């Protein structure tokens, strides 16, 4: 999956899940790891990374 597709998937997930989107992406990645699907797991790790970038830095 290319970067544009990853970004579109991340936006769609954020629109449907809101603040839970990062956790949902992480859970999907873990599920694919357990199932042995490394390619899908990597896709969902990339989606999670995009979601974290969209969220922006945390204030301390």
C-alpha cells in the first residue's frame, strides 16, 4: 500500500473512530502479527504512525 492509501485509510479510521483510532490501528496490527500476516501488520503500523502524526505533539 502506498503512502497516499495509508493516509486515506488513517483519515477514514479517524473519522469513524475519533480518539480511539490509534488504539484500533494498534490492535489491528497486533492481530495480523498473531495471524502471521506481516504485510498487513506493517500496513496497520504505518496507519498508526500517520494517526500519531495527525494528533501532533503532546504538551508537557
